[in-house]
C-alpha cells in the first residue's frame, strides 16, 4: 500500500472549510469544528491540511488540564517550558498572530469536560483571530452547542460521513500498488462490509492487495475474493 492521503469527499470538505475561514468576511468568527465517528479519517485529513498551512497541531488527552494543554502547544512551537499558564497563553497568541499559524486541536472531546480549557482556547482565538480548528467525535457537536460563547464563534462545521463508492474507488486508486485494479462489485462489497469507515477500508484494501500480489492478479474481482471477511476472524473453510 502506498503511504498517501486519498482526496475523498471528507478531505475536500475540510479543505473548503479551512479556505472559508481564511477568506471570511470581517466580523465572521474563525473557529471550525470537524466531527464524526472514530476511524472516519478526521486526523488524517487534519494532518494533511496543517502540513500545508504551517499549522500548530496538538492532540488533547484524557488527563489534560489547562496547564498541560497550553504547555504542549508551547512545546509544539519549539519554545522551552514556561511555568505560568498566562505566560504560555501570551506566547501562543504572539506566535499565532505573528506568523498567522492556525491552531488544530484533535481529540477536542476532552476539552468539553473542563470549561477552563475551553475558555482558554476561546481566549487564544480572541487574542489572535487566527483560525482555530477543533476535531472531535460525534457527540462533540451536541456538547459544544451548550457552551454558547464558544458555539457562537464556530463558523464552519464539517461532519465526516462514511465513504461512498466513489470515495472507495479514489482510495483504491491512491493506495494500491500500481497495476492492481479492483472490480466495482468488489469495491462496493468492501464499502458495505466496512460501513464506509476509512480505517476498515484501508485494512480491507491491504488484504485485497496481498491477495493480488500473491496470485499475480491485475484485475481483482468479487469472485477472486470470495466470501471471506475483510476484518475480524476468517470463517472456517
Ligand atoms: N484520506 C485518507 N487517505 C488514506 N487513508 C486514510 C484516509 N483517511 C483515513 N485513512 C486511514 O484510516 C485510518 C483512520 O483514520 P483517522 O485516524 O484519520 O480517523 P479518525 O477519524 O481520526 O479516527 P479516531 O476518531 O479514532 O481518531 C488512518 O490511519 C489511515 O490509515
Ligand atoms: Mg483521530
């Protein structure tokens, strides 16, 4: 499998949302929320984007406090540790403003448990007006809607949806080794078995690729694959 990011619809939607933030009119707030179930490609789409735009990326953790979160952002900016939260926040605001570096916070669900962390992210945004992108799971959209001050600053929402057949085709084109082509019926069978979840699609594609290489097949059909599962236990033969 090739180490590529396939430009599926969720990836394009993320890029469009980010462009909208950059080009927003005066007065329109600049926070985006990317949300969707596990394995749908949120972190991959974010990684692809922040590398292009010189973003700052942190992933929140279950035991984070305001102090540990801002310290990790400071570390990510290449500075030595600062002991006071206010110093960290000042430094982050200065760096984001000076170099127009957007801030990406993955696993942002963990911010929802602690209003001080969320308020600090809002302070950072208010102090810079440089885009801030939060990435979280399904429930984040609902939970954030109860935090009005934060919610009102979100101007772009991207809901990550399951891959459709066209997305699976794009993934096969980008990820499979050159010369291996899959029949549409097999792609659709894979899509349905994986419920359109990117993580499971990648596992399935890698198994199909291994079958193609082992048997020197160039066009792999549904018949070639048979009725074995793509994921989980193999059925006894
Ligand atoms: N656009 C893509 N192109 C290629 N592979 C992808 C793409 N999106 C996702 N994947 C694959 O699917 C896996 C899961 O994606 P990712 O970790 O981005 O999902 P997630 O939505 O962040 O999941 P979680 O909520 O569990 O963190 C990745 O490790 C990668 O292998
Ligand atoms: Mg993720």
